[in-house]
C-alpha cells in the first residue's frame, strides 16, 4: 500500500461454520475472496480465481448471499467472451 498501512478486511463467515468441523483451506479462500470482492479490493474475475470457482458459479454464490455484483466494462467484456466460448451467445 502506498501509505504503508496494511489492508484490512472483514470476513462475514456463514452460520454453517458452527455446524461443520471440516471448514478447509478452499472454504477459507472462498470466504476471503468474497470479502475482498465485497469490499472492492479485487475484481469479480480475480475473486473467482482465488476461490477456484467458475465466474458464473461465483456470481451465483454472491447472489445467494445477497451481495451486489459490481464490475466494470472490462469485466463485462470478459463475461461476454466466456459466454461466447461456451456458445451461450
């Protein structure tokens, strides 16, 4: 960071964390990716990569959690490209 201060994020962990004992590294990476995206530190594409999820799957997860998807024109173009690659457009 330019000012020498560390970045701080807040993790909002799902309630199910209390119910399961096998919250593994992938679960932690997914939650960190969600927090970084929600707090606008990383892009949607980067968050999906960190979480090891396809971008559409990650978008569904955000939607299920009531998190607004904010992205720019470049990310929109990436989404369109992904849809074209899959012959969905």
